[in-house]
C-alpha cells in the first residue's frame, strides 16, 4: 500500500493526545472505611477490572479514529499490478485540445473552460513535488518543458482557442518526447475527440507511460460553413465582370434556411445573396461583381450562422492585372496575324522575337507565348519552354507545314507532345467543336444550327499514342487533331495541326480565330492560390522573385512581421512560413517598399464537422492495456480521484472506518458497564 499525500502522515503524532488524556484519567481504587453510614445516601458500585477494559477500548477507538482520519487525508492506495510505485517524482503530461470545436457548449459552459477545469483537478490529484507538461495544439517551445504545480496552473489560464489542428499520434509523440527522462510517466488527453483527430490507424504508445483519454461532450449544434471559393476565370482585368463561386456545406441534420451571404472586396460590399441548404448537403452559389481597379484585391465572404461562427468567414486574395504580356516568336513565313490580333486591344502588351533571336531569360515575364510558323524549332527552345510550362505558362504552336518533320518531331518530343506522322494535303473542314471547353464556354450565347467552321487545305497528322492529358477543342473528321490542349507540367500547350498561312486554310481569317486566341490568352492567367489553410499550407507560391544583394522579403500583417525562407523552383518563388503564421487574415509580401504578393489565410474546415469519435471507437484505436478512455459525463470521478493513474484508492474506506470508531467510542462511553447505583 502507498500514499498519494504522505505528508499528511505527520498528523499521526496527534495520536498522543488521547493517550495523554487516558494516562491522566487513571483512577486507583482503594477501600474507604466508614464509622457511620447514616449520611451515605448513594454508593456507586463499580468493578475495577471492567472499568479498566472500558478505558482501554475507548482509547483504542480514539486512536484508530485518528489514524484512519489521517489516512483518509493521505489517500492510501493499492498500485496496479503492472504499475510502478508512485513517488514524488512523477512526470505528468496533460494535453488540452484548443481547436475551434472546443468553442462548442454544454451544460457547464464551453468545452475549453471545462477542459481547463478538468486539467486543474488532475494536477491537484498529484503531489507537490511532481512535474507537469501543459500541451496544446500550438506545440510551442514553452510547452516542451516540465512545470511545477503552480507554474502549470498559471500557464493553464493562458490557453486560448487556436486554428492549429493535430492528430492523436502527433500529440502522443510530443508527450513521449518530454516524458522520456522520467521514471513514472502519465499522459492525459482532454478533448472532444472530433473524428478528424484520428488518422484511422492504431495508436502507437509507450509501454512505460500510463495513458488516459478524457472525452468531453458538447451539446449537438447546427452548423453551416463557407467551404471554399473560386473564380470562373483565371484572368482578371480592370473594370471587367467577375464571377465568384462560393461553396457552402450544411453539417447539421436539418435544413438551413435563408442564410445571408455577403461579399466584401477591399472593404466595400460587392454582393449579397441568401441561400437555403438541405440537411447534410453541399450547395454552390455564384456572386457577380465588377468595378475593380488594377492591383491586389482582398475579398471576404461571410455568412451569419450562430452559434458556431469560426467557419462563417472565408478570406481570399487575387490580382487584377493592368495588362497582359504576350510573346510572339515569329517565323519567316508567320505573317502578321498574331500582331494584328493582340495589338488591337490595349490590355495585351505584345512583344515579338524572331526565330533566330529569342530572349529566353524573359520567358517568365509572359502570360502567353505563341510559336508562329517556326521553320526549325531547336531542342534548346524546347528545354526553355519546358521550364516555362512547369511554372504554369501557356504556349500556342502554329507550325510551318514546310518545315522538316524530323526536326519538328525532336522539338515536340522535348515537350512530351505527339509527333507528326505526315503532311496531309487533302482538303477538308473542321467537323467538331467542344463548346463545353473553358475556351469556348463564354463565346457563344446561342449556338447556330449550322455553325460555320474553318476550312483546311493541308495539315499535319499526329501519332497520338497517349491522349490522357489532351483536350480537343477543334477536331477534323474521324476525331483527328486540329487544335488541342495538352497539359504539360503546371502549364498548357495548345497545338495546331496547321499554320496561319492562307495557303493552309482559312483559320487565321475565320471569325472563330479571334475569340479562340483571346480566350486562350485569358485562360493563361498564372493564378496563384486564392487562399491558404493555417497549419497545413506552409509553402506560398509567387511569380519568380529576383533578390539583389542584401535584399530580403518581408511578410507582414497588422501585428505580425517575419522574414521568411524562400526557395526557387520551376520558375517560381516559394515562400516558407513554417509555423510563423498563426492568425487568419491577409499577409503582405513586400520587397523594400514594393508589394509583391498578398496571401489570405483561413482556418481549415475539418473542424466544421461536429461529429465525434465514440468511446468504443477510441478504444478500438488503442492496442495496449495502459491506455484507458473516460467519458466526462460518466467517468470523471474515477479519473480525478486517481483511480486511473494509481490503482485502487482506499481513502473512502479510511474515512468510513474513522467514523465507525468515533461511533464506537460514543457507544462505549454511554452503554459499556454503566455503574449500578444503590441506596
């Protein structure tokens, strides 16, 4: 048997009090002779041996009552058979879930407050010399050391809701790292145990650590979340009409009616709507707006949905370009069609290179590169274009049909494109157009019954062995390629089977050519992510940034500033923030006084699903017997009384025995061997 609070055993010296009282109350019987008994009215007849026994029994009752009362305060227990003896050097790690779901409420308030209270009860159940780790989802450096009892209780008051999320295995591993050097180790996890806290795999635990999972229970609440947003067009022009698609998800089991939706861009309201979402369903709504000026735009979509509100707002950022740069690499017989097309619109800034004088270093500056009538495209050009495509670039190829097929195929292989089989001079016509493709989707308000499609006098045929990454925009009879998109890296190549020379057909003069090339350019926007999720996305993409000597990038928000790590890859610059960004909102990436990028951060939506692991599901995750699961509504007493961490407690038995011996003392004094009275 051991004691949880052995310091109280010093109170056993109080046993001396009834002993001293007993010694001073000893009375010695002696004979008294009376010469005259007339005045003696009453004599108490007592037996000296019985009186002595009575006093000894009373003394024993008092001593045992005091002993068991002291034991009750010292809390004796019998350790578990597979458990080490609890001493004064216990190391206890207590994890408190501080994710958004802990804002949910129950009859005792919100779950985070209950978690703090449970943690306090646990700490008070240990000795004054024990050491404690306070762990939250933040995994901060200050959580990597053991604290005294007072330090722990003080740190407990500073625990706040965080957007960071961790899974069970990450938490257990973190606790094990701190508890490694200790002899007696205890791990407690206090959480609502949302389903997203589990990876579905069995938990890996340490045999020398005693684990306890305390499940807090929230009142069932309805919840609707702004799940995601995206633009219908990757290209954004000043003053143009924009369409934002907003996806909502109803996580509750009842219909959400007339939820108000508000769109704010640069602190100005740009849209309003209401949505009704069936129970457990996903609904998308499109908000149209316009009137944006060139530059970075900070957008926010909000709804009103109480009481769960952390997922009612979603921030996003995008850039409206004042212009778009297009590079036209023109062959000797390319003609002036590309120049005439893009020069007619001030939005496009056209730069032309000849086939023999190409500025490869400028490729990252262009949203679209057109290869028009090249006679002998080199393997070096293919290599540079491949890097450009990895970074998300867009390329259009109009071949010169008089070019050497073998040399062209070397170029096409360098871009992982289908090779040319032969030159077909059969006069034909484009037979099919994919009106559902992004390029044509917004071109036709109403499709004519007899749509006029381009004529073709001669064209290349291609050996298409793999068409997994192919989208046919325009097709010849038999489904043969005429104009198709191929996904290469993060970018796209639009390959034509013919050139723009009038001798090859009328594609360059056909009414379809202008919207085709404009839409290809507009879909060539090198779109960065609209937003990132806190705790998940640590690499932020940007167009390539070239730093001068002693220059650094700075990431900043209202009360935040950091110098991030950067890496160059695939023609882009990646900004690594690790765990520096902890708050939702907008963050500006600047170089000196220039704004390079704006990043929007949101909390992940996995916390929006208010479904929890049951006690049985948690039990199924545990492989060892040293991991126990408790329900706060049913098993809290066992947890806080020490049953889980030390074994069978005996303080209640000691308290009962103390009361029994006090009662025995009273009964002995009142009824044992009362003296007989005679007259």
